[in-house]
C-alpha cells in the first residue's frame, strides 16, 4: 500500500508540474531546483568556485562550506550570488584552514600507510591497505558532512560536534556522503578535469542528503 501511495504521489507531482493535472496546494520542497538544466549549470559553477577557493588544499573545506551554502540558497530559490559565496568563504577560511590542515595531515598518514602496505614489506599488507582506503573514504565523507553543516553563526566546532549524532540518526545518509566523496576521487583519477563537476556534485550531496525524503518507521 505504501508503495502504491508513493507512486500515486509522484504521478500527481508530475501531472501538476506539466500542467496536465490539478495544481498541488503545498509549496515545492526546493523551488529553485525545478529546472534540471539550470541546477546542473549551478552545480558546475559551484565546482569551479570550490576549485578556485580550494587551490591551496588547506582552503578546500572553506570552499566546500561556501559552495554548499551557495547551492542551498539556490535550491531554495533565494538570492545566491558570487559575492555571497566569497563572503561565506572568507568567514569560513580562518578556522577552516585549521580543519584543512588536520585533514591534510590525516590524508598524508593514510596515503603513506597505503603505499607501505602495497610495497609488500609489511605482513598483512593487503588487509592494511584495504583498511586504509576504507578509513580514507569514511573520513572524506565526514569532512563533506562537516562542510555542509558549517554556518557563519555556529562555526566549525559545532559542525564537527554534530557529526556523531548525524551519523546515528541517518546511517544511510552518512554512507551516501561517503559515496559522494569516493565519486570525487574516482572521477578525478579517471579524468582530472572531472574534478570541477565532481566537487559541485559533492557540495550538492552535502545539501540534499540531510533533507531528502525518508520512509517513516
């Protein structure tokens, strides 16, 4: 029955959007994301902005945080300009650079661990390498959540403290963010220019995953 209700709801939404059916009374969840092509273009623009702001690597968390806020305003059909993006970036940068430094150091340790494990000099190197990759993916997903949660009012500390509770409340959502972070790495490894759209998609995932519709238990 629940499946039939969801199918009927989606059919009604499509009919309302196309004009072939009655208009829905409730407002759209994300009115700014109605046009798929426009949203795709904004995701690409966000990827360019994140890359520009994160060129120094240590500044990448601040750029992702600003990019997530830019897309959140866009999908809500709020005013979202380049000036606002750079204002968010500058506010996120001081403490965000510390987060970036910590993330870079952890990534360096994990990379060294994976290289040593693959060299064959360590006993159980395959298992150690696999564990290193899994841990790197989990940490990348956690960083994506933190960047998507950051606001100028609450700061980075609050965003980091919210991570355990967010994972406990929504384990599938946490795994979605891990998958989004892995997508960035794989896409960039396959074709480096894909880093731009991949980072835009990652910022969109940080916005969309926490507010996605979920089944009620």
